[in-house]
C-alpha cells in the first residue's frame, strides 16, 4: 500500500474529501499540520483515514456552541508528518485558503471515487421537497465544478453549464430525477468507501419512479450537418424554425455558434 496512490479507490476518495473539507496549515520551518473537522456522527470516515495513513495521526472530539446548536459535537483528525504533507501538496492540496484553487489531480486517479469524496465533503444526496431524487455539489472551485459537469455528462448524458451564484460567487451543480439516480448509482457503488449516511441515501434514490402522467425526461436533439447547412442557407432563425421543426431560440443560438466558430461548420455537400 502506497500512501496517496490515487489509482487506489480508497486514496482517490480520501484525497477528494481532503481537498474539499481539509485544511493544510504551514507553520514555521518544517512545522505544519493537516486537519479535518466533521460532525461526530461521521467519525467513522476519519477512522478509515487513520487506518489508511502510515504516519502518526490523531482523532479527538470536542463540543462547542455554534449558530445551529448550543452543544455541537465534532471529531477532528490531525496529521503533522512533513513527508505526508509534502505528498498531499504534490498531489494538489495547497496550504492555506484553497476553496478556489483546488482542482482534479493531474496524475492518473480513480475518477468516481475522487468525485464521491468531494461530494461527501461538500455535496448533498437526497430528495427534494417534492420527493424527487437529487445529487448536488457546492464549490468555489471552477475546475472542480467544471470537472463534475464533464464527468457526469459521460455517465448520465445530461449537460450542465456552471455559473457562479450572484449572491456569494459559489457554484451549485445540481442533478435531479433520472440523472441523479444514474450518477448516484455510479459514484456510490457497493462496498465503496464513503460516509455511511450518504451511501444509504444514494442507495434509496434507486427506488424512485417517475409518477404516472409526468412528462418524460427531455432528450437533447443534436444538430445534424444537413440541418446546419439549411440553417446557414436560410440565415434566418424564424424561417429555419419552421423548416427544421426546432424552436426559434434553438435556431438563433445555433446560428450564432456557427458564425462565431463555437460550433464546427458543416462539410460542403
């Protein structure tokens, strides 16, 4: 077992969790420490991290007053080893404030396990107020948000374009219904390392079925080359909408993408 071998699903998960919920502090000289503080109900995952770490590390508990509770009980995992910290930094866990700077590893890594670690730390899995299954991630990192969208599209076929929340500059990536079921089943596979409560919730998403009479999920209609040629020939989104059986907005957007080079021009006949 090699510490932080990111092709090992356990370490890939652990690293994603640490990127999202860990704090790496650099002291004077070679001093420093990595800490993770989570709710005491999830202490089991810290005990797993402890078993996976071949360096001296500790878990302690504390109870304090927060905005949500007068007696919040938490568990804190601490790792001080310089060698371990150096390995984590090289993998992509920076010292100090990191929320906007973290990004997926540049080396080979187990992708579903890494993303599950990020979501366990900074995401949510469950049911909306209307009873629809969902899986989401809240992050300040453009790289992490974009990577989740890229990966989830391969798994679910659903495209998401990230945009920062106007209020606090945070990205909220959200999947619901069938895409949420597919993504949750892919990330939270049987026997995976994860927060037990989130794995149990992810498992429960599979029981949801679209209610009778509810409209079927929208399937994206891809543009064909002959449609692009006709759109350019007409050069009018209203006329193209009638000719191609698409919405005027869709034709207008596609025409703009072709003209600006954001979509490839069709081959000539």
